[in-house]
């Protein structure tokens, strides 16, 4: 809803508010400026009439009537108070003061109302006039009250006009003060004020505004001229914000930051502008605002942004270094050239066996924890660090742990100050690698002995089939030399066939052992483990029955496995013979071979009643060169473990409850999943060997 504007006034309508919130511009402007820029030493405040909207005629009439009634009540109360002293001698004289007071406060209407009420109430109820001559006092009182009311209202209006003039002068002084303060503030802040006339499409720009954009003092600043100075990349956003500010639906606010090319020197500057639109009857009339050169602020903002990015990168770098520092993979220490260690991570302290208290108390010295024979290498590294800032390649050395043991490490050193006075050292524990190298060296040293021992072991494995073949051949020769015929010839043929079978078996053993040693491959085929156990007993020359000391407890419901029969036979024969040899000197000897199974695997337990294995040897029983037999080579169980692991099984030992030892191994049962997995692995091994 639009509001009618009186001559000399402009109506402020907030754009897009949807309600009639208009107010005469002079009063609203004065209120706003006095709140913001009021002089600190000023004690005079605007009167109620100057800061409030005039009341309506109906309100004014009710207020005046109320003032008149109030004045009449006061006059009557005063008359009653002095009734005992004056009686009716001065009947209406006491009402003149309240009539004048009512007229001064509310005008002539209030004075007359007070006079009429006082006369009526006094005559009718309180103290009526009884003498006939006194009635003339009533019209005299009313005439006097009318004169007093008129005179009082005239006096009231004169006082009001005097007060308004003084107040107008005071407001004008305040406006001058406010304007001067605003001008000085804008000049000090290099703020350019402008007023855009929507009808004329021109800017009324102050000198600071012209200076910002480079316009001459006599140049007409139009909308097109101003936005032509805006850099092309920012022009679209700036003009769109300007257009939106002139739309009442957007609230009339304008805010934009953009780059310009100054008209006079073509220098690029950043400008920030903000303004408020003035709407008349819902249409934009003016856009009043300020602009400021914010080039320096943008430069600082860019530096701050760059600084924030660098800070983020530094934090990320510190985070990665902290993760590396706390990862526990490498020992890290901060050193000084005098030998002191100022900081170290938990891994470094753990490697050397020191605590945080030892570090904080200065009890760790990198010179003292370096063995004397490694100090020359350490000194050469420090010289390299002083020359180039860091060691070119990591080097091996040793540290002395707190318990006196030596710790081999791979070390890299770098300086933090460029002079080599302090720096950082990384230490990688290579004790496992050194042990592996020592084991490898040990294997190289014993390689020849191992080959001899393995050859002896292989000869031991094929002795029985070759011996049997020799016996069969001798028997056949005797039969042939005796000239036997008929049934004897059949026996000779059968004997020769057995001889050939034993020789073939011996060759097969040698071939499979050679393949296993050279490639570690197994020829896995479906087999029944119970049959292999019985065959191993027969190959060992051991009979299992109720009368012998060998018991079979083949309780496994399933015994199908994927196996290399020759290799598993070697394992079983080795375990059986070890058990028999362990019970050779035992008074109570009993060999039990038992099987059991679950859904996944079958287990074989070979237990004896021998002397058992000492606790010192139990953990290394399956390692090469570990034996409990006098003159033993210690390779049988290590080969057995290699064969079982090649069959994707496991082997272990534990002491028996009575006495002796139980050696057990477990193999996966034959099923579709195991067949496919093992066959795939078998194929991969064959391909890799090729």
C-alpha cells in the first residue's frame, strides 16, 4: 500500500516489505542520525512532539475532556477542604486556578469543561447558593472562566511555538555536526559516496568517488561509464548485483566487490561497493551508497590465503612425518654434535632398551652407545653431513643396548642447522637380517656336510629295496644253477619279477627325492592314508598285530588325501624307524599309530614309549642337524617337515603322558575345494619351475 507524500517530504518504503511501514523522511532521518551521531556533550533531547506522530482529532478531544474532568475534581476537592473557613462567601473564586491550569494543559476546551463541572457540582450537590443576590456570581464566573481559558490557550500556543523554534534550531545544529562528522569520516577512510538517480541514469559522485575510479571533476558519471571501467571478468556479476538492488523483491541492498581499470591511468584496483535503494510507491527512485578502494585488503587477503595454504601444507607434512615418526617401523632420534640425544621416538627407545625417563634425564649419548670400532665410520658420516647436509647412502653400524647387547642397525643421518651441530638420524633394526645372513653363512659352511648327510640318508632309504632285490636275485641264481624245472621255473620267474619290482621301487625313491630336492615339487594324486601307513609298516619290516608291540588305531572315518605316495611313505617310514630306535633300550616298548579326522583334515599320531625328547631340543626338533641319536645326522625330521608342508599340512611333537614322544602330522582331506586349490597351486609350481 502506497503512502501519500506531503509537499517537501519523501516517503521511505522498504523494498519488498509488503506492509505500510512508511514514515516522513525528516523525522525518521533525524531519529537515525541522532542515535548514531549524537554529540557526547549534548544533554538536550527532542521533545515528545518532535519525535512522535501527532495524535488523531478523536484522541485529542478525549485527552482534553479528561484534562478538564481532572481539573474539576481537583478544584472541587480544594473547595471542600476550605468550606469550613470560607463558607459560601467567595463561592466561585476558588475555581479560577483550576480553570486556568486545565486551559494551559489541554487548551480552552479543558478549561471550559473544568469550569462547567465545578459550577454544576457545587450548585447542585455540595454548597448551593441560597441568597438571591448571589446568583449573579454564576454568569460572572462562567464569563471569567471563558476569558481565562482563551487567554491560557493563547499563552500555551505561544510557548509551544517558541519551543518548536528552539528545537528546530537545535536539530539543524545537530544535522550540521552530523554532516561534518560524516564528511570527515568518509574523507579519512577514502570512502566515495554516490547517489544514483534512476530517472536520469546518472551518478552524483563525491570527489573521493571520482578519485577511486579516475573520473575528472567535470566528467558526467553515468551508469554505463562506471561499469565500463569494471574489468570484463567481473562486469557481469557487478551489473547483476546492481540490477537486483533496484528490484523491490530483493530488499534493495547492493553489495559487490570487483576489479576496475582506472579511467585516467588504466591502473587495476579492487573496489568494494554497497548501497541501499530508496523506493517511492514501490518503484526505485534512488540508490544511495559508498565505494571504497580495497586493493590493499585484497592483497592482504591473498597473502593470508597463501599463508593458510602453506600452513595447511605444513600441517599435512607434519602429520605425515608424525605418522612416520610414530609408526614404529624406524627408530628416529634428534642428536647434537656433543653426543646428547634431545628427542627420540618409541621405536628407537625400544630398540636400545631405554625409557622416556632415561631420555629426559640425558642418560642416552649416541657417542657412548657406539662401539669403539664403529666410531671412525660415525665420524666420517658426520663429516659428510657437515659437507653436504646428509649422508648420501645409509651405512651399517652397531649400537650398544642398555643391557650390553649389540644391535646392528642401518643408519641415515641429516643435519637440521646446515652446520652439522644438530640433526636427525634414522636407525633401522637389521638384527633379523643379520641373523638370516648368519644362518645362510652357516648353511654355506655345512653345505658339503649336508650333501654328504643327505646322500647317506638317501642310501639308507633305498637299502631295503636293493637288499631285497639282491636276495631275490641270489635265490633265482641258485635255482637256475640247480637246473630246476617245472614248478621251480615258475618260482624263479616270480622271484625275478619281485627283484625287478624292488629295483623299480628303489629307482622311484631316488627319482622322487631328486625332484623334491631340486624343485620342491610334489606329484599329488588321490590316495588312502591308511593304506600308506600299512605299506610303510611293511617297508620298515614291522608287523602290527595283537601279539606284537605295534598297535594300529586307524579310527579316522575318512582317509582320502591328495598325496605323493613316495614322499609320504618316506615320512611314515622315518617316523616309524625313529620311534623303534627310541625304544631300543627301553624296558617298556610300544608303538602306536593312530588316526582321527574332522570335516577338514586327517591327523596321524605316532607315539612311542622311548626316552623322550629333552625340553631344550623340543622346539628345534624339526630344524636341520637336530638329533637325539648318537651318530645321527639330524636331517630326517627336517625333510619330513618339508614334505608335510609341501602337502599343505603341518607336523609337530609333544611328550607322551606316560613317557616317550608323540609325533603328529595333519593333512587336508580330499574334497572338491581342496582338489581345485591344490591342483592350481601344483600347476603354478610346475610352470614356475619351467
